[in-house]
């Protein structure tokens, strides 16, 4: 299942980042978004806008394009 497809406030574990852009992948790693990390979506903006997720108490906004590349599994 992809990160962009989960429900709001549903906790999931990241299985694979699958970033095509190395800068985005590095940014996510620097922010603590790594494989095995538990996250949940807090906000989804309309019209293909960014997705806000929470990981370890911090809120991070990422593009929907990147969220469609991140593979997750339910906790």
C-alpha cells in the first residue's frame, strides 16, 4: 500500500522509501523518515496538494508525488 492511500490518523510503518530523487530521499532521511519508522497522515490538501504527516512528534509536509512512491504497511 502507498503512503498517499492510507486514511488520516491511521498509523503505518514505512517498508520502502522508493525515492527517485536523491535530494528528496536525503531530506526524508535527515528528518527521520526511514524504513521501519512509524508515521501517520495528519492532513491531505485538495487538488493534488501536499500531504502532512507526523513522525516522532514532528509534522512534515511532502509532495503527493513522493507519498505515492513510499510503500507502507498497517501497524
